[in-house]
């Protein structure tokens, strides 16, 4: 936490304004910022104390999040909470292709997508359970579309970002394995949470594509997706798409954030075209993050960066500089 990009961006903005900073806890889990006028706010990641404890609790548990959103009158993709393989089988048989996640996980750890067989389901349940503090798993119908993060701060949406899976582009000479190595030479990529982008792990690519595909030589310009997850945490990238977003998505995200009592929230939704309005009351929601990371907005691979730290401070503090 102490060295995350989000923490770095908050500290840099505080230093720029000449505000005092104090970290709290043996691993600097919390960060307290004080203005010259004596205003203070304590952060866990990007989440300030102004966010309600209930809202944070709801966001931690993906099934509770979806149930809460349903209680507001919205429809969400089908899901079920399970704790073993046998309990998950009927759901797979009903929907054909599913996604399996730890019910209380983060940063895409323990997530399996495109699960269609009993064998893959068994492995996915085991992986998710091993990465869940509660040992519980959520299984969801896999829906099609692009993955978007809608960021809400104090009832406003400053940015919407499309999250893209890691991919390589063929040069007609290099194998997929070699292209992954070249991709990882980007100095922005690293293994920790303190770099704008993550390295793409060879083992994960091989698990996704299969061993033979690693030696395939794509044609020049051919795009090969090398991850099943649209996540910066899994080596993916991001694009700023704020200008194309239909305002019905903005209104829904703001309404849900307010109902949850969260000052800041990141909504992960999947839809074919976010430029089109929401259909009825259906929200293709995957989860809500009560402490959303800032780096996908600060370091997009496409589109203009949006500097969230100053916007967040301006909403929290009466003194802006």
C-alpha cells in the first residue's frame, strides 16, 4: 500500500500544495493529510474517511454489492454464491459460460473467465477459494462487451476508462513468447504496485493461450490477446473514453454511489457500447471498488490522462492550494 501509484499520486499532490502528510500503521496502511488551515482527511488508498463504513463493507463482498444494487431497483447479471464445486455445477449448466471470482478478492487475483467445462470449473473454484479470506466464491454468467471503469467522486464522474486485456502486436518475425518479452521491456512495467503498468507473466499467457501458441509467429500487425482478464493488474492497459459515454451510465453510477454512502467509487461494468443509453434498469455490473486505483486514469495508453488526486482534494478540502 505504502508504495502504490495511488499513494504516490496523493503524496505528490499534497507536497505540491505544501500540505502536511503523516502515515499511520506499521505498514503505512493509512495516510493523513492536513492543510495549513487545519483541515484533515485520512485515506486508505484513495478512499477518505468520508466514505461510510457500510459502503466499504458492501463493496468488499461482490455478492452483497450486487444484492444491494438490486435492492435499488436495478437488474444485474445472474450470479450465485458457492463454496464448493458441486454447488457451482447447476449454475454452469444453466448459463454455459461463467466467470469465477473470490467473493472478497481484489486486483483480479484468483479470477477465472471463460469457464465452460467441469474440469475448468473445478480448477477455478479451487483457485478462487485459495484467494478468498472467507473461502467463498461468486460465480457469474459471463457477459460480452468491453470492460469500463466509471469513476465517481462526490457525485461527479470526472473520467470513464476502458480497461483492456494485455495484447501483443505481431512483427512477422517474433513468436508470441518473444513478443511478450519485448512488451515487458517497457520501463513503465514492473512487478509491484508502484509502476504504471504490470509485467505480463509468461505462465499466465501460456495458461490462457496454451503451450503451442507461445511459439506461433503472428503476422506483422496481427493483434494477439494474451490475457483473459481486462485488468491493468494482469498486464492490461487503459483508454480514456469519457467523451463518448452516454449520461445514463453516469446518472446510475452516481445514484448507486450515493446510496452506498461512498465519497469515491469505481464501477466496473461490461457493455458492448457505452455510448448507447442503459437499457431499462439493467446494469451489467461486475463490482464496485470503494478505494479505486488512480493509475489507469493517470497513465492511459490511449486518450488524455486525468489527474484525479487534485480533483479528489478539491472536493474534500475547502482550501484548493
